[in-house]
C-alpha cells in the first residue's frame, strides 16, 4: 500500500534520463505526455527506468524555484511502449544484454510492435533477424526474463519504502524466490547480499509491519553491532557496550536484549567468554578464528621442536655466507637469522632501512641449503609482487596460496588438505586480520616452520584483530626488532623522516627548491582544501611529469575519503585532469563515471573472479551492448557486469588504509586539519613509507604536528595475546 498521498496521475513515454542515483533510486527524467507540447520534468525515487519506456506515475505537481514546474512522482507503474519509435528506443536503452541501437533497429524493423510478443513467446523467430544467432538469441531472452523479474522486485521494494538500487543483486541471489525471502525475513538481505546493510533491511522490515522489539529485529541488531565493531578492528565487544550500541541503533531499551542474546548463543551464532555477569561477546566465526590461532601456533611449536638445529651450526654458516656475499651483518641481524633457523615460529619486524629484506634473503638461503620446500606469501598482489622482486623467489597472495574454491566458498588448503612445504615466509604481517591468519595456520602441515615479517608500527589490518601486535605483546613467540638504520638508507629523507615521525619527532619539511634537487622528500604548504586540490592537480598533471615521473608512477594517498581534501573529491578532480571525457563509451552510475583508462581499485573480495579487496587495475574496455566493463589487473583481465560496477571505485587517490602492503615510485600525501579525526602517528608513518623514490607532503604544518603527536589510535578488543600467554608455548 502506498504511504504517500496521491493527487495526480500522469502517463507518457520517457524521452531521456537526465539523472539516476543508483544508491537511492533518485531520478530526474523527461517525459512526453499526450496533449502536452513540451517535455515534463519528473523527479522522485523510482525503479530504474529507460528511455523509450511508457510509465504511469502518481504524485504531485511542484513549482521548483529554479527549474520551474516539476512532477514529483511517488509511484511508478511500467507499461510497454506502444509505438515503433518508443520500442526501438526502449530496446536500445541498455536494459537487455546483447541489444544496442543497431540490433534494436533490426528487431523493430523485423517485427514492429509485436517484438515483445516474439521475445516472450516465439524467441526462435529472433533468428530471422540478421546477425542474431542462437547464442545472442538466448542472451536476449534470458536478459528480458531477468528484466521482468527485476521490475517486479523493484516495484515491491519501492512500495515498501526501500531504495531499488540493489534489486539486481537481490534477484541474482534469490532468483524467482526473491520476494518470498524478503517477506519472510527481510534481515536475510543483510546477511546474503553484498552492499545491502542492516539499515536497508530494517527499513524494509518496518514497512512490512515488523514490531520494533520483534526477536528477529533484536537479533539482527546485535549481529549488526558486532559486525560494525569488527569493521573497526574489534574481535569482540564487552556485553554492556554491545547492549548500549544495539539499543541506540534500534531505538529500544536494553531490557529485551539479554533474551535475544541468549537465543543467539543457544544457536551458537554468538559466543560468550569471560565473567558470567559481564562477558565479552563474539561473532562465532571470530571467536573460532582467534581461539584457533592460539591452538594452531601451539601445534606448530610442538610439532617442529624435533627439527631444531644448533645455534653453532647456524653461526658457522652465517660467517661463510657473509664472506661469500661480502656482507657485514649487525648483531641484531645475526641474531635474527639464528633465531629464524632454530625456532619453529619466528617474527622479524622493523622499519624501513633496517635490513629486513637482507635478513629475509639470508633466512631463505639457509633453509634452501637445507633442502627445504619454501613458499613465500603476502596479503595482497602488490605486496607479493614486491616480495618476489626483492627475494628473487616466487611469492603468492595468501588467497592464491590457499586456493579459494568459489563453489564451496572455502579454501582448498586446510587442515584436511595442508600445504606442501617445510617453511613459509609471510610478509606484511601487520595487514593480516584474525580470520585470514587462522585460515593460513589451519593449512600449515605439522613440522613446518613459519617466518613472519612485518612492521609493527604501521597501521593494523583493515579487518578485525591486531595479529602482529598481539603476537609481539604476548612474549610467547621469538622475535627480533630491527631498529638500526644502515648508512645507505640514512641518505634517504623518506626513511629518516619516517623514523623521526615514528619516534614522535617532526619530519624535516624541505620546500621543493632547486637547492634540494637531490632530496627525495618535500613539503608544500597550503592553507585551504581548495589550494590543496589545486596543488595536487598541478603536481600530478604538470610538475611531476616535467621532472620525469609518469602519471602511473604517482599515487595520491589521503588520510580519509570525505571532504574536499579527501580521496573521493580528489579522484573526481584527478580523473577530469588525467582522463577527461572523449565521447567514447562511459559507465555512469550516480555521481560516479568510469572511462577506459581509469585507474580503479576493487572494493571487496570476489572469489569467483579471483580479485580481492585492494587490488589495483585499469579499465580497458566498456561494452554498452554486452553491458560489460573490463579491468586489467597485474595477473589477469576481469570482466564485470554493469550491475557489479559498485565493486570498483576510482583509484587516482587512495586512503592510506587502502595502500597498505604497497609501494609506489611517487607518493603525494595531503595532510590537512580537515583530516583531524584520522590524524595519527601510525597513519602518517604508513603513508610516508609507501613512497619508494619521492615523497611530497602537501598541507598544513599543524596537521602534520597533530599526527606526529597523536599515538592514541583505537584500542582494539582482542584476546589473542592473552590466549597465547595461557597456552602451552
């Protein structure tokens, strides 16, 4: 039932879509209505519409102070076009895969106004149309049927006050059962459909008449509160904090929440740990992962003890190695190689310029000479590529190493099918979250050794947990922290400044003058976000290319997404400067436009296509007829359906969090007081250490000073260090 008052009805054919926001369904279109000499502007939250469609609208006439008379549509009923011209425009509008303007013209020429009847009831007759073969016929028929189902879903959602932007995903997930699933349990959408969150499901539940304190709503609220906490890095929440957060979210009292919690604990959806009167509450998968990490590490420790070698043997080998390679290891570095060779599990950590790479190579060479089977891995493709380059050995991403099977939604390598190796060296461990580390440990065979390499002062993982910090804090895993900067590295201002920041000191802020031409770190002062954006555009588009750097060498890294000085706005400005519109096909959705040549980043793990959150690529093709967007990644080309484009966003500018595990030849790093919520020492340190050849800080000195001073950060709720201390190491 429509909740809005209907004062007028309007029917006509859509001439063009002026604007469509996929996130909200907000539409501005031009409608040709019978008897009206001019096109009518229609606005409102509508199902996605196409040029050429006939629609019957209900709503109200408004007089906009700037744009004049408009029809504010509250409800939209779709009708099939009644004319040949309307049908041709309708079919060519992009709603059917395989049908572009040329094919649409041929279809309408062949069958006229009967073309829809042919598609639905006599699809074999489509073969009479030139250049339509069996494959294309099947694609057209399947796409048309999907379109009809999607329209039913979109109208259903609209009638219940929910944005229709995710109707395609709902249909793909549930097929013809979509409406039934939504009616039975709207909160299932938040569990099953990527991009649909609790709030959207809650809005739908409200329109379906679900009581505010219905058990399904309370339980969904508890789960959502824990999920949002995990997005902030927490593995659990204390019960009082969970109840307060959930009550505020649902706008209910905390009184009914204990019963909802108990029901979820009984079904083992949630786990409790700690004092009975004030327990910590875990999502079951995170409780299992954190508990499992402690158990698996203890298992590796016990199973590899029989293979220990003497430190004297390693010391003698190390002396010969230094002579052979003309190296002079520091005492710290020697100790690191010895511990790595003699302990089943070992952590090597330290900042840039401290020799982690040199030590890692020596460790690998030792084990190679012992005829060990070696594997190297990193969390991201970019980090794995760099590890391969510096080690001289092949490295893989963790997802490729563990071989994810999208059909089973699980890794092929696990406790029942372990990896075939004697030693795994895992780099960039600070990036690894609790869940992924657990999956890795389950796949480690008994007797294997594990070398963990990373920088504990960098930002923690994007996902829940603080694995590297907890391992170090436990005191239960042998570790060496390299802190001596070597002479060659001391010549780099990037490295010296990064260590200064890490020690709570201001970096040396050199202006980009000819006198400092040999330096590799500079500072450009600006006062406003507008000035910052102008400086960045000049740097990326003019000044740095003149200095010999290609645009692809340059990466802008931002503390946050929001604001004029944030990644979103900078991406739009950089896209217009580096890859403006040329009249070639574009993919336009809401405020986002993707063009061939755009630099993009994957926003979620897509196991079917083997692309993962944080992977960087370049758009190499946009096919409006097949509705496919193609992206080239370092390891493969990936093709996306247009409906999946929200998995991608522009990557001319990235957040510092998204840059973890990567290095770029040139980093431009804006630091403004508008970023104050994110200005922390480890964030500035991480951003600076992403630069390999040149670092340009742009912004305000006081913003840099605030970041250097602030080392509070968010304290994550984890129990891993405690579990390790209570274990049998």
